[in-house]
């Protein structure tokens, strides 16, 4: 029954803060199972606000968000949401393994199952050897991998990512983009990914939602028909360049208008 | 590898070198100008007094140290509990914090006589006075720590539907630990100062005579070498207490917190 329903359905959801600031005008967006949707836009376009709404962390002031048709994310193992933040947000006092196990511990998953899932998730991001290390002993890229492993450990039915690689250097970012795509395919993930990088959006997405600022709103919904699996070489193809140019002009047109 | 080790030796050797120089200058000045020992005793004379009065000073140190340690323990328990109450809501904190500050800014010498009058048992009164001095840094740093939670981690806990207890045990308390230990370091010194000041005010002699009483009596009897010896003992006790708290912090945070990680990456 879940296959037919959108994983998350945002209908006319907007956010106005108490001080009158309109962070997000009414947005409607469905994410279907297996999609890799990227929210693309400049700073202040409300993409993080929208992501936090779909995470259930921020209630919309008007409109509604539904998960598998329900008004709140269901609390069971088949419908877990997981979020990867802009920074790794790891617990500095806990070893890598305990950090990855945290959401399972909080959900009171039995210890042995949790250990096995944490190990599996760490292996999935290539950190099987680093379980006993502390976050501060790892590089920024490795910390981000731990953060992704923590999200994957709950076997999320919806993976939310808020500019996860923005703080990393370009080489590391490209590698993590590739690893993420591989994980998405292998584990049939559903991903909602926020970025302000046009190339990154085209490289990752099956669909790009273009957003504009003042007020934050959706201005275009662009399917990316580049075939999967994608390899770094795709960045050199004319089709890739055409998609980038198209998205770039959409963002530019929205910013050029009266603000 | 080499540089940090070298730095470690320097950090120990440099202040010791300064101490040796100062003591040598002191000794030389006393001998050169023939300063009488009842004005300024030479370091060698203080050392001799330390040895001669060792039984008396050790007994007094025992009294003062036990008051300071009991006060520190009381301040930790009461301070941490208060911080937890403060962390429960902003309204509670806003209503009670001014009184904690009031307690902090009132000089202990001004309230010690009251406490000593109200509390019958002298030792209990001394412990209370010292605890009043030591409690504020524990309250302020622990409640700051309980609030200093990474907002991303807080979101993660919310998305995982963590209970209040889980948030407290797995997020707030570990986040607060480095702050707590910073407060404990300050409080350990204050507990000793508070114990000494309270003893001065109480002026308890006899069997329960602490180091402050020895200083008081030595001053009255113009036994200046003993006064200096008692001062050396108090200061050493303070340094030892500070070092012990530092060791405790290192044991608790050594693996992960920046303030306690010595290796250079």
C-alpha cells in the first residue's frame, strides 16, 4: 500500500515566523518512493525550512505535510526518517560505533541487532575499521561519512540531507556524491537533498526542485533524465551542461525579478 | 612528538626555575641585610619550622582540608541539583538566579558570624560557610553546560522521539561535563579559601584548630616562621586540590574533549 502513496506530501505548506517574516510561501511537493529529489536555490530561499518541515521538526504555519498519508511520521521500523545535517553533529564524547548506534538506542532496538546494523552501516560508508575511534580523530570527510552511516543505520524510508557536503573540499565532495549515489541505488533509498550547487544538483538528482528567495518559494520542478548509474565522466557530457545551463537560467531569472 | 614533550618539560621546569631564583634572592637578601626572623624569616628557617612543627601543622591541615573537602562535596551536590532545576525551565532560572548571584556577591566574612551563631556545631558551620563560597561556579557553569547542547544533536534526538530522560542522560549531561569540570576547578580553590576565612571568623582553637587558627595564633605570638610555614601548607593544599580536580577532569574527558587532549594532531 505504501508504494502508491507519496513518501512525503507537502501541500500548500508555508512558514511565517512570529515576527512576520515569510520564510516560505505555500509549497506543494510530493516525493515518491525511490526518488532522489534535490532542493536547489540560493541562500534564504527556504530550502532548509522546507527540509525541516518534511523532517517533522518544524510545523508549517499554513498547509500540511503528510507522511505516507499520515499527519505525523509513523513510529515504526519501516517508516523511519533520518537526517544528515550541514555539519557532522556527532557526539564528541562517544566513539564512532556508539554515534552510529545512537538512533537505534533511542528507539530501544535490542543491543545485538543495533550493533550489527551499526557495523553494516559503517561498512557501507567505508569506515568498518574506525568503529573505536573518537570523532575528533577523524577528518571532516570521515566525520560526514559517520553522520551518513548514523542516518543509514535506521534503514530510513526517507533520507533528508541538508547541504551535507557544503563544508568539504571539492575532491571530497565529489567522492561523497558518488558514494551517496551508490548507496541510493544499492539500498533503494528515497532521498530529499538540499544544496546550492547547481552541478551537484544535476549530478545527484532524478528531479530538481528550483527555489527562489523573498519569499521562499518553488519556481520549477525539473526532471533530470541522465541515466543511472552516473559516473564522474557524466559531468563532461553536453546533456549535463545543458541541464546546468537551464537550472542556472531559472535561478537567475527568479533573482533578477523585482525582489 | 618531540616538540610537545619538550614543551611539557619546559612547563614544569620554567616555573620551578623562577621559584629557585626568587627563593635564592630572598635568602640572600635576608642574610645580607640581617633581617630579623620575626620580621621576615629566611626560606631555610621556614623549612626548618615546617619540619619542627610538622605534627601541629599536619593536624591543622587535616582539620582545614576535611572542612574544605566536605564543603566542596556539599557545593557539588547542591550546585548540580540547583543547575538541574534551573535547566528545567527558563522561568525557574530567571526567578532564582538573582538569589544565587546575591549569595555570590555577599562577602563570606559578613555572613559567616551569622551562620556560626545559627548553627550549633562549629564544624558544620564552617562547612556551610565554605560551601556557600564554593557553590556559585558549580551552579553557573553546570547550568550553562546543560543548556549548551548542539542544536543539530537536539534535532536528531527529537526526530528519534527520545524521551526527556534519554535527552538528559545521553545529551545534556555529557554536554555539560566539560563545563561542570571548569566550574569544579574554580570551586575547589574557593572551598579552601572559604574554609580558611570561616575558621578566621570562628576563631576555633583547641582540638579542632585548623590552619587559619595557627596563622592567627602565630601572628599574635609573633611566631612569624610558623605563620609562614602554615601559609606554605595552605597554599600547597590548594595546589594539590587543584591538581586533583584536573586529574579527575582528565580521567573523565581525556578521550574526547579538546580541553583535555594533550597530543597535537
